[in-house]
């Protein structure tokens, strides 16, 4: 039981570090500047729902994707670990808007007519369900059976709920924490994320060596 709880916490913290609702709250406020609270709530709900759908599909179809493209789990963990570590490295050095996880300025839509389009891109993809988040979900969900799948999806649902609260209460939270507090939290999340990426890389290399040894001995 303790191992299951520990695994669930690890999955949640991995998602929390890479999605980082605290650091993404100012991004959300910037993208929805000028919109009324009701519109902001609609944008937040739609973006998080789409993010959940994306992660659900990749979590459920991870094994099928691996099979179709001939990808092994160790290979994906190695590449996913590198990707996640790079996002963490960017955050650790103050680059909270990592180029592999966040869009460029010209990608941000600011007109009222594009309000709900903002929920699709760039909010849902790639800010919330970006490459790093997808890599993390597929790595955890594809590493075992149904328990791992439900833990992965469940952890992401909890994080979506937390993110929604942060987004709709964004102005008050940013005012309370302050810009310096957000920078400190972002760097801390970056450190945790980089370590998680390295751990995924180590697991991938270990799995690849194990498969090579089995193939060689066979």
C-alpha cells in the first residue's frame, strides 16, 4: 500500500512540476487579459478539459503507438527523460517559458473573438499538455497495467482541478505571492523536473541495457 501511495505521489509531483500551475497562472492571466471573469472561467475550463483529453489519449494509446512505430519503452524513456530534463533546465535558469513547452509571443491570440481559440492553443497545447507532459504521461502509463494507467490519469485530473482554482483566482494569487515568489517557485519546480528527467533517463538506459543483455544471451 505504501509503495502504491509513493508511486501515486511521484506521478503527481512529476505532473505538477512540468505543468506548474503556479508559474502558468501569470501566463494564463496574460493570455486572457481584458476578458471578463466569466470568459476567463470558460477559457480555463475548456483548456484544462482539452488537456485532459490529450493526456488520456496518449496514456491509453501509449502501447499501441509503441507497437505501430516499433518504439520500445526504454527508448521512449530515454528521449522523454532528456526532453523533461531540458524543460526543467530552462525553468531552473529562469527560462520559465521553455521553447519546448511554451509558444512564442506571436502565437498568442488576444482578441475577444479568439478567446476560446486561446483555450485550444496555446493553453491546452503546448502550455498544459505539451511534449514534456505527454512524455511523462506515456512513460508512467505504459510502464505497467491498469493500476499505473488509472494512477496516471487520476493524478492528472487532480492537477487539472488545482490548475483551474489557480487560474480563476489568478489575480489574487499573483498579488499575494509576488513576482519574486513566482520566480523562486519556478526555479524549484525546474530543479525537481530536471531530476525527474534524469531519473527517467536512468530507467531508460537501464531498461535498454537489460533488453540488450537478454537479446545477446538469447
